[in-house]
C-alpha cells in the first residue's frame, strides 16, 4: 500500500510538474489533469493522480504534520 500526501505545484514545464513538500522539491509527470501553479495535487509513483480542493489539502497537510510530530516525540 502506498500513502500519498497533498503537495503544492511550484512549476510546470510541459508535462513535468515540480511540487514541494516540507521544503523539498520533487518532479512528477502530469498526464491529463488540468494542473496550474499553486494547485494542490496528489502524486503517486511519480505521476500526478488528482487535483485537490485547497481547503481539504491544507487540512490534510496539517494532520500529517501533527502525526509526524507525535511520532517523533
């Protein structure tokens, strides 16, 4: 099973998008989705698989951060 977290699109170059998560940049391939810079997306196996609602994405990111902090303590 693979878990994916929402990430924000920083840059688009053709069908390659650069996303950022926790200050790290990752490149992924966008196949057919209408993605814009600033959108929140889900990336799995190097592919953009969904565009997310911004409010939902931010809530999800915050939940992941809280979980990560609990696991470290």
